[in-house]
């Protein structure tokens, strides 16, 4: 059973806690538990008839008794009140559901007799996550930050496309949700509430919203940013036992140990695709292909079933829509259609481009790592100037990691 993602869990916590007072006011007929009313928010780990075991969000385990008169209601993800709450029974609860429990706590704080239970079903949260993931892809844009104006509420980003780099002005309002990637995390879902002033030139930024007609401005409903490292170089050693690679960084001329985690995304470009990208980086048109803005053939293979979703600058296209196979399509969108590979698929001498956590001077954790890029590095030796990978993996949260 899949776990609910950390970011979604945080949203659920806020929603559930905001309902505590509303719930109390909406239930005048329900007599409060004697003594101070305690509350707990978390995930149901197990159920046994008239009780459940709750894994709370503060890292504790609590036993909750469910008496015959306990009130249980189900709410939809994102609900801020109980107007549309649906009464359910204890029998409707399932392992993995998110709940807010109110009741009488024991003296040791390890158990509780429930009076009220607000439930967000795991299936509802999963469906909501899928919708958000698809919307990020459809209406998403992202790239490298070149300028930030907190007063004006804008950030300028460079979006990498097959036709070159494009400047886009991202506009925010007071309603725009702003989040920041957690330090040393490789999960999109770990992003924390932030503000535009925390974004700096050189950061990567991803936004969800709507573009203007020519794609030069983007009205953001939500943005997430972070500081990452882009590394291009040659593999000097492979350590399959430790699931790591050592790469000679072409820019710093230093060796860096690249650790591969469960959520790391590893891909290899087919030679023809790498050559096509390299030619476009040089300003040339691949033989038999239309000029930039046309439709190069075979730049995107069908997405494999269950393939990991890599958040890409431009989402479904660098201009905010359309297929990534267009001449102006972004590079990361094409990567989503390539099969996943492992450390064992790389060897000494291979050229790679990767985006990673900040890490240290000598060790990082890979977020996205791409091999088969020799032609690209030849066209753009600094690597990061010609191809900047996006760090975000949508749908990669939970202990199961991204689908591979």
C-alpha cells in the first residue's frame, strides 16, 4: 500500500486542524469528553474492531478506542469546512487513511478514547495527487532563475528548449503559493512554505499556472524553487555495491562521488537523440529535419507504462503546452519517455549530465542523471550551458520511490 506523500500530508494536517473548531461547533449534540479534549493527527496503521493504531505526525504511536457513539465523517482533500462532510462508520475506516481524532487522552498520552474522527480516505488523496501531477505537467513551466524582483512579485527564468534558451517572466500575486525545496532533499514533496524573496539568481524554479499568447510571461498560481548543482563530466569509476558513481566534473576539474538514492532518476539518451540535440545546440538543423519550430521526427518515444515522471521546464512543452516533440520542446519532457536505467548500466568513461543536491564539494546525491550525452558535451563543453536538468520528480514521494 502506497504511503501518502509528505507534502500532501502537510496539507492534510493544516486542513484537518482547521476543522477542529468547526467540527466542535457543528456537533452541539455530541457531548464533549470529560476533562481536557485531546487531538491527534496521523495515519491509520492498523485496525481491530473497536480500536485503531495511529502513527501520529509527531512521530508517536497512539492507540485509539472507538466507542459505539463515536462520530466519524469523511471529507474531501482540500476541504476547509464540514459542509460537505459525509457521515461514515468505523467499519469504513482503512489502513493508510489520514485522520484527525478528538477525545480523552490517557494519563501517559499513549492512548485515547475517541469522540470525533475526521477522515481523509487514502484513495481520495491518491486521486487528488494524480490530478495535481497531471496539472503540473500540463500547465507547468520551469528553468534557471536569472532575476528576482520581490517588490514587483516577479522572477525571470531561462527555459531550455531544443531551439535554445528562452526568457520567461513569472508573475506572482498574493494568492500564489510559494514553496522552497528542503536542503539535501531530492523529493519535490518535501518543499516547505516560503516567499519570493527566498529565490535567488542561479536557483531553479518551477511554476504552475497560465502563459500569455507568446509564452514570454507566465501567471503563476504556485511556484517551487531550490538551489541545486548541475554537473557535467566523465565517469571515472562505478561502485554498484554502494550504488554510486564517481564523476570528473568538467567545470571544477574535481572528482565528485554521486550517490544514487531510491528516488534518483537515471536515464540514457539514444545516440540519434543526443546527436540531434547537439546539432540544435550548435544552431544547426539535423539532416532531414525541419528548422527549429518544426517537428523533428522521433524526438520522443511513447511513454513506457509506469514510467517515472520527471518534472520538466515547460511541462508539456517549453511554451506551456503542446507536445515535447516540437522543435521548441523542452529536453526534460523527452527524458520522461525514456526507460529507467540503473548504476549497472554505466561504465568508466561514460559522459553524464546530472542535477543533484548541494551536497559537499566531494559528494552529492543524484536527482536526475543522464548518460549518452557525449555529443551534447562536445557541443556545449560546460554542460550546464547547453542542457540544464530539472530537479523535480512528481509523484516520487513515499517509501516506494518513483515508478521505474
